C-alpha cells in the first residue's frame, strides 16, 4: 500500500523528503541509499546538505547507488549524472566518494558495466531506500513505457518525449545534444529496494502520477509497476496531486 503525502509546494516536498532520508540514515548510519537525478530531487539534496552542515545527519558510512547515466558522457561532463550528483550532493556532505556509485557512461563494455552494477548492489546487501522521480510519460529512471517488469540494469534508448523534456534548457538546451542512449537500473532492480520514496512536483507530473497510482499497473506507465511495493511513500505537491483520486 502506498502512502501519499501531499504538500503545498516543491520547497515543502524537498524539506519533507530530506527529513525522511535523514531519519532513515540516523536510524541506520550504514544505509544503502538509491538516488535519482533531475530537477525534482535538487531541492531535497540542498536540504540534505543543509541538514549535514547543521550536524543533523552524517553520510560517512552511507553507500549510494544512482539510477542511471547517459551513455557516452564521462563524469567530468557537466550534463552527466555523476557530475550532477557531485555538484548537488556528494561534494557538500561527508560521504566517502568510494561509496558512491553511478553507472559509468564511458565503460568500454556497457553491458558488462550494467551486470557489474547489479553485482555491486547485491554485494552491498541491496538498496534500503531508493529515492525516485517520475517522468511526464511515467518513466522511472530511464525505464521508458514498455519496459518489462523484470528488467534489470541495461542499456536503453531514450524516447523522443524524454529527449524533448531534457532539452528544455534545464539541462540541455538543444535536443541534438541529448545522448540517445543511457544505462539504467531496471524496474526489477528498483522494486527490490526495501523502501521506495517517489517525489513528484508541478502540474506537468499530474497525469503521470494519476496514471501511476490510480490505474491498474501497466507497462505503458512504468511507475505504475511500483504500485504493489510493500513500502512505497510518495511525497508530492498539490499541483502534481491535482489529478489524483481522493484518498
Ligand atoms: C533520473 C531519473 C528520471 C527522472 C525523471 C524526472 O535519475 O530517474 O526518471 O526522475 O525524468 O525528471 P525531473 O525531476 O527532471 O522532472
């Protein structure tokens, strides 16, 4: 059963999500934390950095695994997800860089990189809590509509919708610059996390969130495949919740 918390705006979502994560770390300092990139979690990372500065949370023993990375971008490319994570969170807290994992976009053998990523997650004991966003087309990580429920970390093609959403000037300003492929954790990889925390903010996410939570699970909306997870929390703002069935 999913727990849905609706807050006024994105700032409140960021504060609540950061408090949720910090509380999990404080309960288990060796937490294995799954992370996402994109606009949605940026505020949450800012809040986590603030909580760290004020002495309210330490990442010293935390291990992290990110969802995805663009194929072809190295960690020093400003649009790579490794770069994003360093800038938004890792460089601002006391995490051991060796305990942070983002699939490598420049691995010589991307398929082997994906298999190794799954093995690294298993070797860490699995993910305790995975922070997630949702795409306007219902994607989670780069699991685009049609992704199999039993999918694992693999190389995928980005859809035109996702390329358009990511070239609106927030990250890339021209669609031609967005890589066409990515390495992504699969739906099964994500579902195996012991807890999931999905964030959604803004009206652009309202239809996807409605589809993900109020309709029967379907491959057309990858996020809907997470519905049956036994520990799923959604924190969203009023705009993203505007099409949700009353609960
Ligand atoms: C990125 C990821 C994606 C984003 C989604 C929403 O690691 O997993 O699924 O969560 O594309 O992106 P934003 O937050 O930019 O709207």
